[in-house]
């Protein structure tokens, strides 16, 4: 076994997605430490010390299992990546030359506050598959405790205070083994286990009860957002969601704990796997329109960019003082050109030709921009004139033995399965059916306007209706 780094190009494409996994939820909008949702952090892939985890519903290891088909004298390259939380405190300079902890330190461009930063850590190894077949290979690793100070200077150049960063020791081990499968091909079940082996024992009375420290004490000794990149020098991995028929039973027998492996790298390739604590599909990718990392869970770049640009100057100063990555988001939103923001408004990833009965006439599509792959119809999507000619057989449906279609009156009775309070408020109201719509999954939806709604005419003009399913309405006789 060697501890040399794998070829950089092998993981280059997969690492873009792995970076998003590593920093998912790192700091959430509005990017300030004082925001309530930034006070409970580190939610994905956290491997805590074994003495703390079981009693608090968290785990100290993750296990990846998948099927691989190595060729010849193939080697397996492994890269474990995680964040190591370091606690940052803020101290203010005193006239006598000493320093004292403070909750805030105001500077002209930022407000410094205590915060847990995350430093990226990597554990890399390359091992021949034949060695894994012979037995388990382990690679222990240690990240030692350390303390660093950074002077902070005011507008006059004098030392206004300092940042003190304390990092606790974190211990772990990476274990690998390969088991040949009883199939007609040279295939193996690969098992990769990442485990926190810290010997830290909670002491004192913490927030979680007598004798136990709280999560804040465990986090600096944890492996945060832990995930694996796996690469074969020759051969391929099998998809866990779409394996070949001969391997389905073997794939189904794999046990993945607190992580999920997917094919990564270039689309169509199968020599790289990303095992992530966030469930992804094979060959995940970053949208080409993305302007950069915004760290917010299920982020929508356009909304975040607009909302970030709208923060007050005081809020932006605190965000800049919270974390260097948060400061970069603020600067990105403040300097984004309009043409870049416009790219975030939407994109079409694929187009297909529709043929046969009911297909739109060729002149319905007037322009195709190759760069953005966006169809521009003659009329807006919400305009009724944009719709294809109606199909009378699909314009009406039977509800309780009564034919219901455009112009029919119905009684609204939304069921308990609906969670929208606005719909529940309409219980027992009469409405007029404006259209009967069919989705691609075969579902039927009734577009309605509520009787007595003064904005009904505007809704019809804009095509903005309320939608109910057939079992949520009852037919009414016309007055």
C-alpha cells in the first residue's frame, strides 16, 4: 500500500460536486452568525467521537459498499474529505496590552463575532486491488490539536484585537477490503469504512444532562461532511440504481450506512464514484449557470443573489465578519453584472421533437437560440392562444356520474391530504371550472375560479387559476 495522492485529473470533475457536498449548509442566508438557522450547523455526514454518538442519536462511522469490475493489475485510489471544525473567538485589545474576549468587535468594513470555521482535510491513499482481495487494508490518521492567533487592526492601523482559533484533536481510520463475488465475471464487492476513533470522553455537566457534554463540545472532534472519492486505474464501478441484470442481486446485498455511492466524473464514465452523505443520482453536476458557491441548502442562485444584494449595510458587515466564505458571497452579490444575473433566470436542458396527432405546427416555434436552448413561442405560455387545439374527449370528465368541463359549477371540498391552508379556507365554496388538465403522469387537475372572486377576470386573462383534483370537488347544478 502507498499513501501517494491519486492522479489529480481522475477526480477533477467529481470534485466540483464533492465541494458542494463538503460545504452544503456551511453558512445559510442571511450569512450572519446571529441568524437563528446558523446556530445549529453541521448536519450532513458528521462522524462524532464514539463515546458521545450512540447516546445522542448520532454515528461515528459510515460504510460504503458497491460492486466493481477491476481489470488487470488495477489500483484503487481513495480520497477521504471532511471538514475539521475550529473554534474562533474574538478578543479586544486593552490599553495595558492584554486581550479580553468580547461578543463583537466592530471594524469599518465588518463586525467580527465568535464562529466555528471549517478547515478542509484530506486523507489520500492508493492500493492495488489484489492487496484488498488478500485482506483488509487500514489507514489510521490524526489531525492534531493546535492554537493560532491572528491580529486584527483598526482603521488607524493599530491592533484593535485578535482572533484566536483553537482546533481539537481528531482521530480516524479508513478501512478497505474487497470480496470476490460468485458471478460469471471478475467482480468484487468493495467495502470502505470511515470511522471516528477519537478517545475523547465527555466530561462535566453539559446541555445534554449530567456527565455529558453537548454537541458543541463534540463537533471540534468530529469529521464533518465526510465523503469519499473512489477511482479505478483500470475497470469500472457498477451503478447502484441501474446495474446490469447479472449484478442486481449483488448490488442489492450491499449495505451502505449513512452514505450513498453514485457514479461521478465525466458523463458516461464509470471509473469514479462519489460516496456522499447526501443522496445524489449518477453523474451529478453543477449547473453551468451557477455563479459560485452560496453554501445554502437546496440553493436557488437567483433568489439568494437578489436577497443577499438587498441586505442592509449593517447586515453585510456582520456577514463579512462571520466567515471568509460568507464575505465572498456578499461581494459576489454586490458585484454581479446584470447579464450574469439574467442567466440564472432559467434554462432548458434538453429538447425533443413532438410528432404525431396533436403535435404543434412548425410555425408555432419561431426562434431557437442555440446558446441558451430556449424556445420562444409567438405568445406567452400563460396565454390561452398558446395552447394546442382542444381535444373534446379530454375536456370533460365524469365526477359522481356528472360530466364536468369548462363552465361547470362545482363545490370545493379539499381533502385532508392537502396541506395548503389557502385551499382549506375554500372548503364549501362554489367555483367555476375553467379547464380540465392532464399531466404527464396521467393525473387530472381542474383549474377553477371561485364564485364571487372580484379578481376572477384577471385570473382568466393571466391563466392563473386554483387547482383541485376530481375527488376534491362535487358537481353543482347551474343556477
